[in-house]
C-alpha cells in the first residue's frame, strides 16, 4: 500500500541525500584511484618521465589515501606495495617486453607509495589523536 507524502517524514529524505552524496564522493575517489593507477602505469611502461605528472600523481595518491582507503587496512595495503616494489625490477630479464613490464610495475608501485604514506598518517592520527 502506498503512503501519502504527508505521512513521510523529512528526516529519511535528508539522510538519503547525505548517503547519496557520500556514495558519489566515494565513487569519485574510486575512479581517481583507478585512473591514476592506469595512467601512471601506462606512462611508466612507455618510459614517460615528467616532473609535473609525478607531482600530480603524488597529490592524487595522497588524497585517495586520505579519503578513500580505510587506514586500518594499512598492513595489507602496505604489503601489496612492498611486493609490487620488490617484484618490479625482476621483470627486466624477460626479452622484448621486460623493460615495458618493469616500467609498468615500477610506476604502479610509485603511485601506491603516496597512498600508503597517507594511510599511515591517518592510521597514527586515529590511533593517537582520534579519541580526543
């Protein structure tokens, strides 16, 4: 049975709009992360080195680390970063594609670095200053 508009309260509508704006911002951070990973990795695979792009990717990484990822997951995310960083140079032994794969995964790990740093800052902030 349908309810009339008079019987609906305004509180759920306000809560729904706050939730939808929260979800839309989460989608923005998610897409910034995905686009940042792909763009940095593809540019790294082709050997594009640019200081301005590096700064842009670092800023995006810090913002995504602060606002998108859960800082309590720092151990798992940090482990993924360390594995990507350690494994990237080992791909250079492959003939023909080794340099491209090494560049791809090195840039991938370089993009993850600022994210891990921001997550670590948030983790310690919440641990030591969050209960104030």
